[in-house]
C-alpha cells in the first residue's frame, strides 16, 4: 500500500486530495496544526478512529514552521508521496502579515524539502509543490504557460515563487522527483468563506434566504481563470505518477471578471445583483493582478487531462451548495427566535 503525506490536509484542496488518494487505496497521513477549536470539518467524513483496522487516514500535529516536527514525521511515516499544500494562502491577507506568509508559504517549503533530503528520503519520495497562478502577477504574456516569466504582486505570490524555484533546485541538484502544479483559481463549496468566490455565493444565498442585506466587494474588474477544485487535485496525483518530474499549468483557458461571477451567482437565484452589491475600497489590493488565464495544453498533451467543469457549471455547484446552508441557517435562526419567545 502506498503512503502519502499531505500538508494543508484540512483545506479545500487537501480534503479533496485525501478523498482521491483513499479511493485509490493509499494510506493517507495529514499534518494539522494544534487549535483550541476543531478545524477538520472538511475531512470528518473520511476520518475514523486510528484504533480501527480499516483506518486509511491518520492525522499528525505539526507545522511548516517546525523543521524538527517535519523530519520526525517523515522518518516515522516514510511516505512514497508528499503533497505540499500548506500555506497562508489568502492574497489580500498576505499584505497584512507578510513575514508570517513568507515564513510558512516560502520558508515552510524550504524546511520540508530539506527535511526530505536530511532524512534520506530524497530518492524515494515523489514530491508535489502547490505553485500558483498568482506568481504571474503583472502578466508578461496572454495566456500564461509554464515558461511565462513571473512578476509576483503580493507577499503570497513572492513566497510561492520561492517555493516553486526551490522545488526545481532540489530536482536539479539532488535528483528529487519533484513536480509543481501552477494551478489557476480553483473553487468549490469547500472554499474558505473569505475567498471572493465563496464570499459571493455565501452572501447571495443568505440574501436570498432573507438573513443578509448586502455584499461588499473590492475590484470587480479583475479577471480570473476559474476551475473546479475537485478536478484539479487529480492533476496533482497524475504528476507524481509520471516517470519524469515536470511543471504544469492547470487551468480552463477561460477568463471571467469578478463582476461576471457576481452576475452569474445572483442570476441563478433570480436576484438583481446591483440592488445588493456595494463597493468597499478596503478589499482592494495594494497591487492588483488584473488578468489571469492559463493554457493547459502541456497537461493535456502529456497527462491526458483537461477540465470538464467550466465557469457556469462551477457557479451553479457553489450556489446550490450554499443555498442549502443558508436555508439551514435560516431555520436555525427561526428556531432560536421561537425558543426565546416561549
């Protein structure tokens, strides 16, 4: 049985990847940070107590800022594959906490790669690095491909560029089977609620349910290439099944504005978005990435992969899921009101 280690397993991508690997017969290990409240909601449905014989998912406390913990886990688990998805991944927030973002997202990658080397696993492990389309920043060509020069425009993007080039360096210097997926924006009902797409679908469905009045957003003109996260994690796995490691752009080759995402969301709910959406300059980035659109031709040619879920279907998937949550929230509020009145 193959063993995989995932950093960032409690996030959107980590949860979908853990599902995929378990379906493929892997023993999956995930690193989680200690918290006073539970943050494992996305993986609760695939987690079972380690005392049971059929357990396939194991969680370990650790952190990308702790080299000792990373090395200890690598020695104990001896994974066949390592997926580095952990990061401080919110672009706007990275401007507020640039040092922490660099420490976790950039130096965290350095710690993990060096731990793989120091534990003697560099010839055994196949390593996946979660790179990002944000690295292209002030884009130098349209569409963006694997060879497009990077021009990062946020502390997050700068940290991702560092991690990306480190992976290439360990590949070329030490023979690591390391591949980077340059994933363009990928969304799902599991997306964090502070990310713009989920913020939009969550607010719109709450407005529809009558439990929210307004949605405040920043730049509506930014263009993004949006895909479905559940499909994108399959590419992570595919990269590590190749004889030769390489880097791949994963995208839909379509671009849409934030405004289009808003319009499609509210239209699906039969609402006039202009009645509910207001501008707030606090959500503007100090340096904006105006246009992202990726060409996944290399992934299609070499890996046989291409996205199935496109923009309109993605919005529908997210809206339908959040509408159920909004209706549950409304029912809960009504029940609370009845209890207080009685």
